[in-house]
């Protein structure tokens, strides 16, 4: 079952091309262990070569043993293996986020040193659903509801993204693959753990297919954003702090919002909230000003939007 799902995912989502060398990130947990095993089984069919890698965060005394376990699995499969390590400075405001950032940086370094052009990680459909749900609860727009990208621009790929966590674990147990359970997966202080063990079970009691539906929502949002990418006009090549009404008038509202978000981010480095975009939308109908933060404001006058910076501007009030 998993083999056919991953085979379809790799083909339909265009995750690899023949001849590619893939670095497989394997922590020793069930998802990444199955990822390594499945890609090894499909490597000839896909026309790819593999190298496995594990990153030690130094957060638990067992991590060294787990890395040696991954090294042993890779050796049994005939897959070259590289171990890496990162150091987390304590205290960290967001330990998991910082660990993830350092882990990906270490994986990119290993990939570059081994001429690997893709980094495979073991996120499943359940991870996708949890990501979408977390972003829904934070008020994300369509862009955020894309969830986890099956293939990122930095060549990180997720071959298990269409497989359920239960299917993956069943595959590992059915073949006697050695894996470890990270105790952090049960720490309720982490948002994802609370979603997984508290909120999703309640939603599943109302809709047994909630994980599938949330994952499908992510795919639909990704398709919509890809379409908007295609139809949104490019920004002016030259940096400019002035855009006339004529430039924006022919754009449909979703396209205009996307264009404005990109323009303002490029010129100011400021990310725009949905509230900012709503305010700017009103600004297009009447002269006024919207304060963006960090001293930046967008103002409309004489048929144009103008970006302005004043060093001591600190409020976010606006007028129309």
C-alpha cells in the first residue's frame, strides 16, 4: 500500500527526476525510518541514488544511540550514511523551532558536500492535517492553508505526504524495522502535541475523515496559490515607492492583494497582515494613510499609492 502511494506521490507531485542523488533525513523515528526503507526499495525504479543522514541535537542522552541505530539500518540497506550535530544555545524561546532551523541548515550542508540535489524528510498526511489545523486556529489566509509543501523551493521533498501516520507505523512494525519514539511527541506543552492528542480526536469523533479533509484543503489552497502566481503581474523591475491607480485597476481583488503584498514586502521588508490588506483595499477608494509599522506607511493621494518612511513613526493608526 505505502509503496504504491509513495510511487504515485513521487510521480504526480514531481518530487524527483532520474539521476538525482537524494539525501534522506532519518532521525530513527518510525516516519523517517520507513522513508529510508521505502525509498531504498523504489530507488532503481525512480532512477535515484541515496545517502542517509542523522542530526544529533544533543537534547537527550539517548540521541547518540539512536543515530548509531540509523547508521546500522543504513548499512544493512547498503546506503551510505553521514552523522551530523548541532548545538542549541539555552535557553531558547522556541526550542523546537530553533532545533528545526539548525537541523535543516546541517542537512543542507551535508547535501551540498555530497552533491545531493534533494533532501527527503518524513512528514505524513497527519502532519499536514495538524499544520493546516494549527494555521486555521491562528487565522491564516489561503497562503497559510497550503500547509506543508510536498516540494519546497530549496529542494526539500516529502515522499510520505500522502501516507497516514498509522499506515507508516504499520509498515515499520510489519517489517520489524527498528525505530524509536521521541518523548517530545507526548509533551503537551507543545502545540502540535495538543492538537494531535486532544483536539484532533474530538474532531475525528465528528468526522472520521477529518485528516483527509484537512490535507485535501491544503492541496486545494496550494493549487489556488499556484494559479495566482501565474496570473499576478510581475512587479516593476526598478524599485519604486509609487504605484498609480491605473496599475491596480485591472486586477481582480485576490490578484491585487497578492501584488500589493509582494510590492510592499520588496520595498519595505515589512510583512503585511490581512488587516493591513483590508485597510489598503479601503484606501484605494479614498485618500488617506495606513501605518504598517517600523516607521513605514502607505498613503494614497493624487491617484497613486505612495510608500513613505519616517524614522519616529511608531503607531499603526490610519485614516481614510
